[in-house]
């Protein structure tokens, strides 16, 4: 294999491990993968970053516009209302511009999801070629998901502003507001499952959405946790902004996502998704492997798991499928 083939496909060899060397749970497996693929994550991040550049540039432009707002109007009569109106206008313009910026990112997310799915199962992935193949093979569904995602921020903001104002005089308007917020929250919890399910199983777009929603609701604490974990870097940077100023924090946020952020989030989502699919989906598919990358369970472990299942209060989950549903290679 020549140098260009190694760059394109990656190194195919990996050390052989015994079963006792394999991690017992997905947390251990995640940190093992993170250690082995730290620099590879940067490569995947750069591949995704190409499609997130419009988002970053547009966000930076609007951030600078907000910084330019003249705070001197606060001393004038109705100055606070005028300033809030101006800020609201900038925010609405930013959200409208986000629609095409987010919409174009779907296929790249599918490509990254395939690579991360394999790494999170301790399987090899040919970084560039597998990314490209998953990009090409799933671009239609991925684009559908990203287009729907692109409208979520502006729909949420519009609902909060519109129904929030109406609720001041009519509390009944809180009901449609809560409905919109619940739908947006469910969508945000579905997203970590949508791309891994898309690249791993043959499903129609309708069943892709249905299955992701069912599994997200059945695994609600895990999906909330997956989202919170990906927000930790932003939360830490927000705390630092109190002491060091917004510009420095903005620079650190940009550097984090330029080098690592997008790929790290995809790896976290893939790790959670693999566990959820092993619980709800793979056991119902003939020939589908369960617990890939994890140490095979002993009889004692299986007995303990059976006891845990008896205490599990999760509602039964019905999974929608297609006639030709199967797991991809």
C-alpha cells in the first residue's frame, strides 16, 4: 500500500487483543477509542468543518454586529425597549441565515456518523473512503434531517416570542407554547440517534424518524445525558467568559470546534446510539451483532443483567421496520 493509499484509506492493521483485554462497558470503550483515535478525530473534524464554515462565519458576523450595538441608548427614554428591539432584529436575522447554513451539513454528519459508529464499536474504519461512501450513500435522508433541523431554532424563537406575548393576556396561550417546546426538545433528543440509525439500517425516511423518536423516548435519561455531555465544553467556556471577557472565550470556542468539537460530539452520540440499538433494535434483526467491542458476558454477568431487566421500568418499545430492513456492512 502506497503513501497516498494509506492517507486515503488509513492503516488497516491493529493489535490483536484477547477477550479479557476488551472493555466491560461502553464508558471504558469510549475512553479507549478516544485514546487510540485522538488525532484521527481531528481529521474527521476537519472533514465536517468544511460544511460548517458557513455556520461559523455567519455566527461570527452576527456576534460582531451585536457587539456594535450602542449601549448609550439605555440612558434615553424607552432606551431599554429600543435596545431589546434592535437585539431581537439581529437575532432574527441570524436565525434566518442559519437555515441554509445548517441544511447543508447533513451529508457530512452521515459520513462522520459512519466512521464514529465503527470506532465506537472498536471496528476499523477507512477514514476518508468510508466518510465519502457514507456521505454519498445517505445524502438524501441526511439532507432531509438537516433541513428539518435548520428550521428548529427559528421556529422555537418565533413560538417563544409570539405565544409568550399572547400569554401575558391569556394564559391559555401557554399550551401551544409548551407544545412547540416539547416537540423541539424531542427533536433535539432524536438527533443523536438519527444519523447512526440512518447509516446502519435500511429504513424509509418515515420509519427512520419514527424509530428514532421511539428509542429517544424509551431512553430519555440517556439521551438527555448525551446532550448535556456535549454541552460541557460550552458551559466551562461560559464560566471563563465571566473572568476573561467574551472575545477570548469566542476565540477558544472557535478553536475547539475547528479542531475537535464536531467529531467529539459525533463519537459521544455514536457510543450512546450503539448501546440503545443493542437493546432495542439489533436483537430483533437476524444476524445482527450485539455488544460489539465489549467483552463477552459470562454466565454470572448474564444473571445480573436479567435481574436488572426485571427491575427496569421502561415501557415496551415497538420498532417500525421495512420489509428489506437489515444492518449495513
